[in-house]
């Protein structure tokens, strides 16, 4: 390896190359920090940084008292943008499917009316979908939509087109609001995500506008152990 590359990066590249080649398969334990430090002639702190970075990037997982193991990278979404979840999954070379659990019209309760900027009991369209990657649930999406801005919402086939893709097509995005929380999911959400009821989830509350008109309010639940959100800032 060229010496112009920082030593911890050399260790990262070494581990990643063996993951990609299959020498370190999924769930395989990698050599301990001390062994890697000796192999590369570096301090244990340098080896620790390489492993820590790969844990943060989702390639490795630490198990207390056992060691560090290869794990499948978490599904990831950009926090500052709205991407079609179906496109995200397929971009990773995986299969995308969904299950439509609810698709109806209802009256806005106090929370929905407040978030949608509507009067209490105003008519809203409502949908609940479970999004799956390779058959594993990665998101439960509950969405409320302004029927005046997306009148064909209830007739859309969401097996062919996700709610996000339909709304972006009908109402070009002009503004976006995200609130992210770590929460325990309600029992039904936990069941749909196939997570234990005491396992924390990521809840993204999203509101979107088109030409300064509020189009939708959504609650997006993600299993905390299978999903991460990413944000980048250009300075």
C-alpha cells in the first residue's frame, strides 16, 4: 500500500477489501484491534480509529465482550432531501416492495388539523404503507394529504408508484420540514416493522409544501437497528 494514505485508512481499506471479496462474510468476526495493530505496525489507537469509522459507516458491529463482526450496512436516507424510497432501495441493488394497509378519507383530528393548517374535522386523505427491502420492513409511512391539491390520491395504485413519487409529480416540492426523534413505536407500528416493543425506532415527522401550499403531513417510522438518516452540508 502507498504510504501517502493515512495508516488508519490503510487498515480500513484492508478490512473493506476482505468484506467485498467474501473473505470476511456477513456476521464473521474480524481480527481484534491488537492483532491489526501488530500486522500494520501501528498503535492500537490507530487500529481502533479504523474500526470505529467502519462501525459508524455501518460495515461493522461491536458486540460487548465478544468482538467486532461484519454486518449488513443499514438502509439510509438523506435527511435534507426527499427521495423516493423505492429508488433508494433499488439503487442498493435490492428488491423493493410495499404493503398498503390503509387508503381512505377521514376527518382531521386536532393533531392532523394543526399540522395541516386546516380546520378541525376538515376532510383529508389518509394512507398507511409498509415499505420493504428484500422482504424486510424498513419503514412504516402514515400520511395525510390535502385533497384539494392531490384529488386523485385515493385512486393511485401504490403497488406501482409510491405516495412520494405521486405527490412530487402532482405537486412539485417547494418547501420541506423534518423533525427527527428516537421513540418507542406504538404496538401496531412495532408489529408492522417486526421489531420488539422495547426497541427504539427513528420517527421522522415530515411536512411538504408546493408553491407555499401545504400538501402533506407524514409520520415515517424506521427500525433503529436497520436504518439511518444522513445529512450533508456544503460550506
